[in-house]
């Protein structure tokens, strides 16, 4: 299983992943990969020595997560990226999912926004796995949205390093080279440009899916197919974009390895792949169904015009937020994405293309049945180079969106692309491909070197890529503390809430995310909302609701059972504040004060006494109806 050429010295014949029985790749012959010798008596010792490397990887991954995202760990429960509304949306989203999973899992999609809509969580990324990662922190902090969100994010980064390291080691990389790969992939500039989008921080499923895929290719079985399916489903439920990307590259890999290893006629191979597809679809389908219903009922879909707005330009591939790269930004003048893979990764990745394409190992010619050659086709190194060069090339092409052509083909061919709108996010696959090709370069150039050379060069590469990717300190905003009225709502009887001012201009819709974040204190159904999809009724009613209280806005809220109104008076000023005071005085019989202390006023909306009288007097109700119809 030495995809990078000759095995790394410290992995040769000792990696437990390599010590197993299986079919020779494409030959149909049985092969035995040598593992540690069993002691006399046939009893296999516990491989406790393998626990220490994994413990070391996890420890390093935790330390990196703290250092590379500093000061997030120091402000764990009181700060986050709150900019542009998306950051506040992310905090609300992860906390809602964690809350739902621990109280009513069957209602996880019935989010408390855009009341009275159903399946409102499906108006954007559900982030089911991210919310699950946040559950321990949610429970430990009595529901703190900051701890829930930040805990999930840091856990995702730790998992990314651990899984990327394991994936690189499986390919045959030495320990330090695998560490380089894990750091270069996890903490690439692409990641740090998206810290306010929690779903785009969940990259760990990509190396995990490829790890499981390569294990399946080496020894096809239903168990390995199921493992691949679980990995793909986990990535899809952590980030829909990356889940689709993972499925695409596994589909491409299925074809590439069927050809390179002559697996077209292998029933075991296709049964394993089919098992993976069935398991993945079976796990994702229940969570995907609400999106289908939303699309059918509300016509929610992304157009190619939407995708064009979020496509990369050439400047995007040179834009980075890392300290080592910021000198380039003034020279770019403008850019619409941040996709620079890094200097070291780019140089080594391009070198890997050259090294991997060259049949320079004489052993492949003299011994075509050697463990590290692909019989009659290519060396393992060439096979790996071809696959990841295809991934990187197609992803780079796709990142430029509809104008470049490939994205338009995918959009018209694959229905799931109607849910997407940001071709620039293909950039993560370019980073992944370059990182693998960088391993090809390192392993190829060091193939005949000593163990000491492997350790020295791999360690140097890991240190350099850490320094190059360093972006800390991150810019964090301190917690937007909710008023006591929000916690008071948690103890009040059930009923929906509207928070005012009700931002009605399209450019201000993201300001509703602050109300969503504060709703984590009480979880009352909320008329306000912000998401990728804004319901049509919300767009149409935003202006009349922004004038609440008025007769028209009362009439709009009544059918939905809205019971509470919360006014943030400090966000009104001048004439708007005087007009609000006059309207509240006019409708004082409809607004029962609950807490009107300070700059936040909480009211209960009560029934209009005149309407109640009409309901009791059929004649009065009929007369009122005739007046409305005039």
C-alpha cells in the first residue's frame, strides 16, 4: 500500500494497516503483506506501541488547534467571529442543532426561525455533525452558544489533523511528512478566510473519505465499503459542499483505479463500492429529504447567475490572510475569494507532478510483480500522481464557475448542484491534491535516503508550513450579551416572539441573526430569521411588520399565534423613536407590559377587545366585515 513509491523506513512492515491479507492489486493472486512476527505459541501481542503514535498525533493536533486559532481558546465561552451576520448565524445554527439533538432529535429541522415555517433549518446548511460535535460543550456549559460553537470548531480542526495524518501515513508517508501533510491541509489559507462559516471549517471528512477509499481499493470488501459510506455521509452532514466534493472525487477514483488496477471485472470491487454508495445514501437521505421538500414547495434553488457571483478570479489564487502572504494583497488590488494554497505546498506539489510522472525506479522495470508497482500499467507513484493531478486540475477549473465551462456541465448534469452557489469552494480540493503531490515529491526525493534524512526533511517541512500558514491572532468579537428579558422569556408560557426593530431592507436582513443568537436563551419560536434562503412571505411582510404595532401588522401576526413582542429601544432614534412611542400608546390595550425596564421592553400581545366583542355578537361581526369590504 505504498502509494508514494518505496515505503517510508519507519513504516515498512510495521504499520498495522499494512499487516493484512488481501488480493494483489489487479492480479487476482493472493498476497501476504508482512506484519510483526507472532511470538511462539501463535498468540499475537497487543500492539500497545501503536497507541503512543496516535496519542502523540492527537496531542499535537490539540496544541495546533489552540495555537493556530489563538485567542479562541482563551475566550472560549465569550467570543467568536460575529461579523456580517454569518458568524452570528453559525453560533445560532450549531447551538440549535446541539439543543435539538439533546431534547427532541426528531424535530431538529423545525428550527425556531421564520415562524411559522416548517423545516426552516433546511433554508441553509443543517450542520448536523457540527452540532453533534458541539453537544459535549453545550451540556457542560448549560447551553452557551459560544462554547458550543467554538468547541465544535476546535474539535473539527483536531479531527482534520488526525485523519489527514492517518491518511498520509496510509499512503506510505513517513511520520514527519504525514505531519506536514496534516498541517498544510488543515491550516491552509482557505480555512482562515472562512472562520465565520462553521460548515467550511469541517474539512476532516475529505481525508477520512479518501483514506477509507484507498483501503477499499487495496482490499475490496463489504466492510470497507460500509466504512467508506459512513465517512462520505459524515462529511456530507458536516458540510454539504464538501460532501458533494468527496462523492465526486470518490466517483472519479472509482474509475481511475478500476482502470489502473484492472478491477473492471472484479465483483468484490464493485460490491464494495456499491455498499459504500448504499450506506452513504441511506445515512444522508433522511437529512436530505427536508431540502427536497423545501425546493419543491418554495422553489428554492441556485441559478448559474448566482454561481457566477461566487466564482474565483485569478487574483483569488494569490490571496491569503496568512502573515507570510499579506505583502501580496496590496499588489492584487481586488479579489473575490481567498484560495492561495501556500508557497511551500505549491512548489512541492508541482515538483510532485514531475517526480510522480517519471518512471525513475528501475525496480519497477526489473520486477513488475513487486509490492509497490502496478502490473503492466504504471508505478504506484505514477498512479497516485495521476489521480490527484486529475482532482487538482478539475477542481481548479471548476473554481472559475460557469464562465469556465466545467461548472455549467456539472450544474446541468447533477441535480445537487442546484443547491450550491459558490464554485470558489472547489479550492479546498486543489489544496488537498497539492498536499498529496507534495508527499509524492518528498517521498520520491528521499527514497534512497536514510531514516534520519526522512525525519529531518519531514520535520523541517512541517515547521515551515506551520510558520507560513500562521494567521493568529484571529479577530474575535466579544459576546453580544442578551438582555435579561431574553432569559425571562424562557420562563414564560409557550408562544412565538417578534423582535423589533424588524429590519425590512434587503441589505439589513442579516441583522436578524443577532435576534437568532439571543434566542438561544429561550428558544421561543421567532418570526425573525436570516438564512441562505429568505422566504417570500418574509420579503413581502418585512415592511409592514417593521411598523409594528399597527393594525396591519397585528393582522399579519394573529394567524401565526405570535404572543410576545420585544422592542430594543436603543436601536430606534429621532423621529422613529417618537413614532414608536405614539404607536405603543395608541395600542396599549393590545400590548400588556411584562418588563419595560431600561432600553428593552417586553410585551405580551393580547386580543383586541373590540374584536372579541364582535366575535361574541354575530351582528357586529357582520357589520365589521361589510365595512372592510367597502
